C-alpha cells in the first residue's frame, strides 16, 4: 500500500511543477535569451553612439584654407549621416529580432501550459472522431 500512497503524494508535486515551477523557470530563460539577443545586436551601445561618425572617421582642419575647412565639415557630416543610417537600421533590425524572440518564448510558455489540455483533447478526438 505504501507504494500507491507514494505515487498519490507525488501527483500534486507533478502539477505544482508543471503549473508553477516550470513556468517560472521558462520565464527566466525567456528573459535571459531576450536580453542576450538585445546585447548581441549591441542596442544600448548603438543608441549611445547614434550620432557618432561612422567608424570614427572624423577629420579636422587646423590652420587651413576655407575650401579645406568646408570640405572637412561636409566629410564629417556625411560620416555622421552614414553612421546614423547604419546604426538606425541595425537598431530597428535588432529590436525586431528581440521582439520576435520574446514572442517565440511566450508562445513556448503558452504551449507548455496548454499541452495537457491539447493532449486530452487529441485523445478524446481520437476516440470520438
């Protein structure tokens, strides 16, 4: 009889694990993976350096003619524009991938929670279908 009581005592532990412990664990994994994707695209760094010149390609003109000074200013503006464009596109792609990663994780979590209901439904449909 003790073996049967042992299994009866373990059933609530299974439900507690399935419905409480494992979703908390999955949530932690979702948060970590989402954060890693965000860091993979270097989103915080890209936001901080959004208006910096592309590849730090900035020139200076000291004691030069007006023609050289204007050319240096235009070159620096173009370098900043290229940097802004590339960083903006990378930020948008990175945020999109991060959001899709989070949605996939939430889908996995919902799948985990509703898997017993789906399994029972499939068995019921198999017998009655």
